[in-house]
C-alpha cells in the first residue's frame, strides 16, 4: 500500500506516501496526475510532482481496468459497469451496465471509446457523451481489451482469431488466425 516516486536521472526519492490498500489494476497517468485504482474500491488522484491527493472516490465494487485520457478516466468494475469520470474532480460523466465483466483495458481515439465485455460484445461509445455509436458481436470470448490502430480496432479472441473492426462503422474488416488459442488476460 505504499507509493514512491524516484527521480529518473539519479534514483533519488522525490516523495513517498501510504495508500492504505494495494493496487487493484494498473495506474494511469494523465496531465499532471497519477490515477490509482485500489483494492478497497477507491480511485485516488495524486499529483505526480508531490504525491498529494487531488481527489478520492469510493465505488461499490473494485476497479478491474483503467484508461486515463486527457479529459476523463474510463474504467470497469466487478459490478459489470464501465464508467467515465472527470479528471479534475472525479465526478461522474457517464455509466453503462455491461452484460459481462470488462475484458482488459478500454481503448480510445479522438471520437470514441472502445471496450469489450465477457458477454462477447465490443461497443464503441462517444467519447464526450457516452452514447452508443455501434456495437459488434464477437464470435468468441475476448482475450483482452481492444487495440486501436489507424484503420482498425483489433480484438483478440480466446479462440485463435484476432478480428479487426472499422472504427467508424463497427463492421468487421479483417481477420487473422494464430497458431493456437490466445487465452484470457
């Protein structure tokens, strides 16, 4: 439950603080802050320079994955929800109920946020409003979160497939097969 920052040039300790709980998922840096999803259902926003808390929120379920963008945090919880909150104050922007747990971390571009759930669905939501832009069914369970590339949203599946979707329409536009099953992340 401790967090420490060290100067990259010489390894000198810059600051250290107690969090009170271990990390539940990977932290996410954005702007001048680091966002920490903790095992006790909290997200803490700390200053990268000083380690001081900017804000703290407690949720009803643990955070499973987190994506820090320049204007919001997008994360999933074990309560089968995906949420977006404001970076500056930690206030709700939007929340959507999922049919299954979030698979891996969400991905984003300038207009949309993409995430996969274990009910074999890959939706794209408007980055500002959270409104559904498209939803694609997956032929197998997701092996992790989507990956946003130039012309594709790539989705690894537990089967031996990686499926590419058009980021604007959500239509499948490429499929690659691996030598064996990919497995869960």
